[in-house]
C-alpha cells in the first residue's frame, strides 16, 4: 500500500474563481490588516513556496484558517496540499482580469 | 432675532480628510452595498445637491446615519447643514489624491 501524499483527514480547500467574485466580496477580503499582510507576502514570494504557517501575522490557528477561507472565497489565493503541508499562491493574473488595477493598487500602498 | 440657518439641536458633522485615512478604513468604507450606492449616486450628482434622505437605499434612519459617518471618516464624503437639510458631496479629488485609482475603479465596476 502506498502512502497517500495528501493528508487523508483533510479535505482539499474549496476555491472560488475571481470571475465569480462580487466587488463587495473582493473589497471586504482586502479590508483587513492580517489578510493584507498575507496578500503582500504572497506577492513577493514564488508560487507554492509559502505554507500557511509561514506568514508573519499575530493571530492563532483558527483565526488564520478563517482568513485563508476569506481569501480563497474572494478569488485572491489558491491553495493545494503537499503531504501535510498546505501551500499557497496569489491569483494575481486571474484576479487582475476580474478587477483590473485593484490588487496592484493595494500592493502599491505603503501604509496599511 | 434672526432665525439661525442651521439646526440648533444638531452639531455639524465631524470630518476626516482623506490624507489622514488608512487604506483599511477606505477599503472597509467601500466594502458595503449601501455605501457603494451612496458613493455612486453622489458621483453622478452635482456637489451639495443631495440630501441624506435622497438616496435609493433600503435602510432605516439610524442605519443610514451610521453609513454616512463611515463615509465621512473614510474621507469619502463631505456634509454640511443648510437649515434643516444636511447635504452631501463626494470628495472625489482629495480622495483620489490619497488613493489614486481606487474610487475610479469602484465607480467603473458595473457589478456590486
């Protein structure tokens, strides 16, 4: 029997494509300091390099998990499981197609 | 004795200039369907033409008053009292100087 690469107790994360995201949902997802840090750190990282625990944010595991759900449901991030690790990428291109300029604007703002 | 033009029982609205507004505050203010309607209707109206009661939004007086406070505190609108009427304008230029492109993006989005 081969050992499964994915964690058997954990369902894969549900995603929403940016094309199906409403403006309010996108703005709400970005209107949070923790989520802005995640989005900014992902923007300066290679796709799939960052695990969920690798972000410099002052929140516990349950809150962090909620933030990732909000980001997925706004079409901002994609996640996949690699063994016990869940890794992330920013959906910069698809999100940019749906909301031209919004992510670039948010990433260009120095102040939170 | 002359009759005062302003309503004596009502203090003038407190404002925040866009230059003093944080990105999160601006995004939060825009991430609401009622406030988006107000912002869009103001964008297509002449400055100071619109009273607070003139917007096509499905909320009561207390909720509406809260929405105007959020918009003022995000530097999005300016209000002044003309007799018993409180009238509004969108701070399009000042807000655009602080957050270039954000308001234009939101106004250009057809879907809420």
